[in-house]
């Protein structure tokens, strides 16, 4: 009887250990996310900041600010980003789109960027150095969640630094000691970006089996589409010889449930 009891105890211990190992494996089941445990911790901190600060401000901005002012703010932010977009158009060899970016800048300068009068003829498109690195053949690397920034990867993180470094608007404001302008533009970019994602994040949080994994997969899919210059919501992107590189990085679609 003691021997049978010992065997049962051993079997139970083995099953528990197997369950724990399976649980650990499920936490890090995506090979493109080797830092998943750390990423999840940073994600939780970012979520707390979002719930306490960013989301309430974004909802207030969305609900209380007149649409005309919100449109003018978006137009102005896009206008200020024109030099970065133009630089990346050129670095990607997108000569036609570079010409369109320059045309948009000239036309919209007549309203100081507050009105997008160029849109009917030349719609806005965005580009960043993370996309440029992808066009040049750089792989995305492991998935990262950056503190206060959110989903990223080494390629896009480097891209953000380069875009900041080549941004003439930032350096002009810095040299003129317009710290308030720099802070205001950063805050406006964060809030307007959060407004644009309110519906999709609310839906994902409500319906996803794993909100973290859903955000991760949506981010990777969106970046792949942007590099291919597919339309991703209101911001269409350009493409330049990236079919094979992006195809190798095609992420799975987020898994959601009713």
C-alpha cells in the first residue's frame, strides 16, 4: 500500500510538473517574441499609464474638441513631419512619392499646414526610417515592448532614433529654446495617435483571448502592410522592392473570439 501511494504521489508530481512546463511554454510560444515575459511586464506598466493618464485625455479630446480643430491639429502634425517623410521617400528610392511629398509641403505651406489643401490631388502618405531599413533588407528582429512607447522591434526602435535625429523641426525648436513647442507637439502626437486607436484597442481588449498577443500580432501585421505600402486605415504607405523580405516576416492574424 505505501508503495502504491508513493507511485500515485510520483505520478501526481509528474503531472503537476508537466502542467507547469506546459504553462511556461505557452507564455513564450511565439519564437519571434523571445523576451515575452519581460515584454508582458512592460506591457502591463504601459497599460496602467494608459488607463490612468493617456486614455482619459484621449477620450476627452475626442469627445469635447470640435472636429474642425482636431482636423487642423492632425494636418499640422502631418505637415511638421513632411521633412522626415521626404527624407525616407528619397532613401527608399521612391522618386515619384518624394515629388508628391514636396508638392504637398509647398501647397499646404499656404495655410501653415492647418489645412490639407493638397489632399484632393495628392493624398497624405507616411514613411519612417524603420520602413526604410526594411526596404534596405534589414530584418525586424525580436518583438519588443518599449516603456511608454509600446510595440516595437530593434529595427523600428533604431528608426525612431534616426527620425528624431534628422528632424529639422525638432532641432530648430531646440536651438530657439522653444521647449514648450517640443513638448506640445509630442503630447499632441501621443493623444491624436491614441484617439485613432481607441476603437480597435477597446474591441481587442473586449474580444481577445490574450490582449497582449492580439496587440503584438496586429502591430506586426500593420508594419508589414506599411512596408508593402498597403493602405492601413487612414494612412496609405508606399512600397519599394520589399516583397521577399516582408513575406518572410508575415505575422499571424490576431486571434479573437465573440
